C-alpha cells in the first residue's frame, strides 16, 4: 500500500543509488487514451535522448570550429593588406581607440599622448581558436618606454584554465604611466576604473588575474579589430547626422503634403 501521495515519489537519476529496474508508478497518464505511464521509464528515456542531443552539439561545435579556422585563414591576407593602408593614415589607431566608447574609458590623458606613437594593432587567433589569441600593439621610438611591441596573450592551459601573459614594459625615467598619482595603485584586471580615477590603460599589460573575463581584451578582439574604420570615422556620429538629415527631409515632405491646394473661387 502507498504511504503517501504521488507528489512524494522520489526523483530518479543516473547516480542516485536507485535501481533503474524498479519502476515507480505515479498514477499519471494520457488523459485522452487513459494509458498509465511509468515515470521512471520516461525519465530514463529523456536522459538517453539528452545524451544524443549532447553528442550532436559536440559534433556541431567541432564543425563550427573547423569553419572558423577556415575563414580565419581566408581573412588573414585582407587584414595584412588593410594594415598596409592603415599605415598611410596618420594617427589612425589612436583616433580609433579614443573614439571607441569602451576603450576610451580605460584611457587617461597621458595614455593618449603615448598612443600617438602607435603604428599598428594586430589580433592573432591561434589555429585552435578555442585555445586563445594574442594582441600586439606596435610603436615607433617614443619617450615613454623602450619596447617597440607590447603584447598580451590569452591561452587555455593544460588544466583547462584561462591564463594571460604580457610584455613587461621598460619605462623610461619619470615616464611610468601605470603609477597613479599619490598611491601608485594598479588597475584591476580587464575592468573599468571607478569614475574620476586616473588609472592608465598600460596597467592592463601588468594584470594577468581573471584572464577568462578580460573585458578590454574581448573588446579589442571582437569589436575594434574586425572593423576599426567604423570607430576611426566615428560612424555613430555620422549615423546620427544621417538620421537627422533624413528626419529633416521627411519633415519637409510632410510640410509639402500639408500645404493647401489653390482653390478657384467661382461666382455663385
């Protein structure tokens, strides 16, 4: 005899110690046919089907990865050719970075001056795109630091954890932009500074904690690098200007439509 209502039937799972051969009848069923079903058997079937779904998802993930690798190779020569033309435009990269609504939050006045010497930005995804990517900033000789290339690399280590490594910047005397006036504290890894706190973008190269949630790295890789021209031209402002112009045209059209037509007043 049952000792309680159907709602107290224990849940069945793969590893809960319940013998899967024991069926628990919950008294449920198809209300139209009157057929009573076995809840335990239904759950086992759901689990089997979920395993098959997971297998399909895994195959899909592998195929997506293969497609991404294929098109990364196809994009590469276009990126290289684009870099040649970008090098002919003065201050292209500093303008692009300053115009970007997220990246600009990581800059202070001294950073902008240093970025005036920047000549190239490059993002290289590894052949296994799941394993990581590398961001490189190239500079001509400048009064701030010795290096001509600053890099930050994001990888998945053997344990499956994200890690980041960066160029150690050799600052010239009195030019260390990472030192905050007064306290000399550093920017937290990949996160925005509090409003009004004059931290330097270059602190980003010194932070390797929480590499799997590096906001700035993701912004550079996924937004700036694919189409820097959008931010160099400040397309948002251009779009807004275009929308205003279209709105003016629409208003003119409406005014013209609303103008009363001349009516000939004849004699009664």
